[in-house]
C-alpha cells in the first residue's frame, strides 16, 4: 500500500502539534509518533512558558531578548532571539484562547512567576515572566494542542517509528516508518517532511528525559550528510532528584526555594550575588558540582539540598503539587518539612539540526534542503546558544513550530512530488534483517549503558581534553561492537527489543558528535566548561560548530553568530 | 534482594494467554518499571509493555499490579514488601494487543466524544480571557489527568456495561463544563445526561482509589449529576 500526504510531521510533541495545526486547513498533513499520542516528552515540562506580558510587574520583550542572549552566553543568534521575544506575547495569548488552563492573578489575568535568568532592566533583578499552570505547564499545553489536532481531523500514525528519510536529487520524497504493532515497514510519499523528534538525553545515564528521547530525527538527517550544530552544548538541570534524575522544576526556586550545602549555607549567594538561586542553569549546575568537589556535598556525598520548607503547605499544593508528589513517591519525603536531595540531571540539548528562522533545514553550505524542516529541541535555530533559559523551550516549540508550519504552507506550491527511488524501504529492511538474523552477539543494553556511563563521567558539566579523548576512543569501540548487536525477540508484534537496538545506533552517533565537538571547542562558554580552557574566548570562539558525519569520523567546521543588538560582555549575575 | 515477578503473557498470533515468572534482584527504592526493564533487557526481550517518561507524567505504563491498576513507574518495590511475588497484568476491560499492551483507541475515542476542547461563545479578546483564581480552581484537580486509563480499567461498571463512557471521559467532560471560558455549558450538560454518560456510575469509588494523580473522580461525576438535576428538566431521561 502506498501512503501519501503533502506534509509529514515526525513527532507529536508540542512543536509537531503546533506545526500540524498550522498546516491542517491548508494541506493534507499527517503526524507520526513513536509513542502513543499524548505520551510525548513536551508533557514533562513543568515550570512554564516565558512571555513579557507584564501581568505581575513591568516587563518588555527587549529585556526578554537580552536575557535569552546573555543566558546563551552570546552564542544565540540575535535575530532568532528577537523573533522569539517579540512573538512570545501573541503565542501565549493564542494558547490561552485555545484553552490552556493557566494560573491566574487576582485580576483574572495569566499569573506569572520568577524563573532562572529572566530579569528586568537588562539584568538588574529577577522579573516575573513565566506563565504557568501549576507545575504541569507542558502537559496541559500538549493536551490542549493534541485535542485541537483531533478536532481538526489531523491524521495521526501512533507508534510508528520513523527509521529513514528519503531524499532524491536534493529534495524530500518521503520517509520510511516501522509500524510497532505489526512490524510492517511502510514508505510514505510526501512533498515536505518536518522533523520534530525532541531531545536525546538518553545519551546520558542520569537524565530527566523520557526513554523515547533518543534523537531519532537528528540521526536521520545526520546520516544523510546534513551537519549537526552546536552539539557540545548539553544542559544539565541543577535539580534532579538525586540518583533518579527526575526533574524538580526551577519553578521551585522561582517560588522562593533555595539550594543549601552540607553546612546549610545558601551557597548560590557566592556564585551569583544579584539573582542567586535564579541564576541560569549552567551556572547553578557548576556551582553544585563545585560545592561537592570542595567537600561541601551533603553527608560527604554527591548531592546538595533543595530547601522548600519555608514556602508553606498552601503554596506547594497550589503551585508545585506535581513535584511535591514526586518527592513523596520516590523519596518518601515531605517537601513541607524535609530538605530534598538533588543533583544535576541531563535535561536539554541546545544542539541539533541547523535551521533558518522558517524551520528550513540547512545543509553544510547553509542552503535550505527543499521540503525538509525541523522544529523544537531536535533543531538548532540557534536560539538558545550555549545555554537555554528555563521557560524558553515551550515558547520555542510553539513559536517556531508555527513558523515552520506556515512556511511549509507557503512553499508547497514550489515543491513538486518527487519520484521516490525503487523500493525506498529496502535499506531499512536490510538494516532490520541484519539485526534479527544474528543468533548471538552483544545485547543493546550492555552497549547503551556503557555509552551512558562514559558520557556521564567524561562529558558532563566539567570537561577536559584527556577524558574527552578517552571517551571518543571508547565510543568508537562501542560503535564497532554495535555491528554485532543481537536481540532476543524476532517477532513482529510490538518488538521494542528491536526498536531499542535501532535507537542505540542513533545514541552512539550523537554521543560521538557531542564529544567530538566538545573536544574541538577549546574555551568555556555556557554549558560547555573546559577545565583546561576555563575562559570564554570571543575572538576565536564566537561561532557555531557544525559536525558532519564522514567515513573517517566527525568532520568539524564553523559558522558565524548573528549579533544584531547586544555586543558580548562578561557574563555575571 | 531477589524479587519474583509473575507476568501476563499473550501474543494473539502465538497461542493462549499464560503467566511467566521471572526473578530479578531489586532494591526497595526501585520502581516496578525498573524491575520490568531489567527483566526485559537482561532476561527476555519479548515482553511487551509501554513506557516513556518513567515518573508518572506521560501515562504510558498503566497496568494491574497485584490486582490494582497503577503506573509501574509510580510504584516502588518497597510498596510490595509483603508480597512474595508481584503479579503484572494488562489493564482490565481493555483488549490486549500483546502482554501488558492494550488497545487504547476506543478509550481515546470516548474522551473525544466529550469534545475535550474549548468552545467559547464569543471571539477571543485581544489579550487573555479573564478568569478569577476561584474560577480557575474549579478545574485545578481535573487538569492533572494524564490519560493513563487506570480509572477506566478499575471501574466495575465498565465490565457490566461496556457502553458506559467511563470515568476518564467524564473527567474530561468536567474539565470543559466548568471552564468559565467555555460557551457550551448547556450542550455539554445535555450530552452528560445521555444514558451511558454520568448515570451508570454508582459510586464504587474504584476510579478515585487508583488515580495516580489523585483526582477526585467520583466526586466530580457526582457534581455533574447534581448540575444536571439542577439545570435540566429530564435528568437521567426521566
């Protein structure tokens, strides 16, 4: 059977949904999700969405733009940050009109709270810019957009893993998907494909990310020779539940929570004297690890405390109820009376598929690939630069998801149906056949866990040439082992043993790209901290990294940063 | 410690349903999902179950654990310290596709029948719709729903009357009935007055007991019943 739609969107999280609802009335669009609908990881976003509505106190989009650029340690493209900050206000009202149940001010407006790195008057003091629905902001936004998609009658292919992208003569012809329920492999013919597959936190051992966050979309394009941008910039969220990595929202500090070391000291006062616990995530995570390294971790172990005990039961119940329940369920503690053991957890990837501000994917010569788009965490526009601010990610998804959808609609008239090659799914059949036919070999879990350990010990918050080099060698050895990967279950129904093994190929390649880019960048900027090069060096390094997959490894080139408004300055808070 | 898991196995292409027992080492603070993963990754890759976020937000891993519907990622080994064996089964009432994976399409269709989206009476204002914090509070509990289907799997009425729309669909009906920005109050109420909507609920409270997000499901259904009695001339079609 031939499947045919004008537009295929890979990923049904917020970026994919927002793009799909934009296209729905104008063209035939279908959404693919490797998980069942409403399980996408946008739903795990807790704290909120940033917009300078000024509902609680004076605010302006220019301050928001400045914070985004400074938060990104000046690696953000400023034309992109400007679009985001200006459009945020419309985007949040649009979500509200669609039904998102935001918390309210006493006047009935959308309530706003403080969040890390968001300030008034270009860094003078924290500002209330985060619009929120308790601590389940992502979930209610995704549900709202999901049912909006249903209302518009958008075709959804649930539990379809997109495994290959078909490009003919430089233009998109469609994709190949593996149907989880039946094991069938299908080709979908299309004029345009939007990749919106989210992050790849599963490269790391401790992460707030879902099992589904394996970077499938990035690998699809990377494999085709399209570069990946700024892969060395990996965000570690300061407050994961220690050991588990489950996220405790920055909203906890936005509402007044503070971090404490083994002596009970509010140590962020030393690292960011102006905004303290509300400093950007890269700085807070570094501060936590510095405390731990200098012997001030709690009980001599690798964690510190998040103290919410002064917030009171009412505030915790009304504004932070999900995280309160996580603390109760997983730690058996009550945040009203107990301190919460936290440590940094891999949370967000600033790097991804390079795109322009319309979401068009750019090749290594910075030219758009006709018909190919990307949006959301899998993309790198580059908005978040070297470190994303909290609440800018949900905003990114709806602002740039919509823009990509709109541009696809405009471009469709210029995108003919490209004749696919004969049997476009044959490469996928071979790839799956190779794994299934092995009677014995290495189990995917063994290779995956080793990769996650290497990435966590050698390429997390602090990095060094020696350990990065070692990591790169070991990942290459794991890639070699991967050629012998075998699975237990050869059947066709819901074979997640097989999809786990397929995804491991993605994780290995992305891990290698992260380490190679981190090794090449001999400076410290945002989330990328080199102990052997602890200074930011604008003269040499104010540029984006592009990593391309070649037969001999990762080839690295660079491209300039757009600086339109704010000249780089030392970054202090 | 060693823990035994008795897991429901069924592949419609390969024969009759049965149980298979596995032994795995587990720490008290580990999630049931962690144990299931260890079994799958290390012992038997053929076991089918859904999972994604692993901390009770995505709603993928609803199943029956020792007879009670719950999320495998929200229950810890120590919660079953007294059980020699932990039994994992698919959600009751649902059609089993493989092992612990059930067909959710009909469940979602029932929710969609409640028109789970805002239908305002007037075009939107330039900025946000105004809504008081008190009005927002009316939906504060029900917006916690993650569509995991534990309530619907646990509901005894579902087994007696498969046409009953079920507790989750009613939670979504409630969420829009009491959203003050919505303009369809009476139409929604009439829909809720249909024979297989609110009325088959007879207060077993099983949905409320199992809800992983602690939504007062039964109470919400009863509130809607009262609302119908107050506003419609023929509650329950009388």
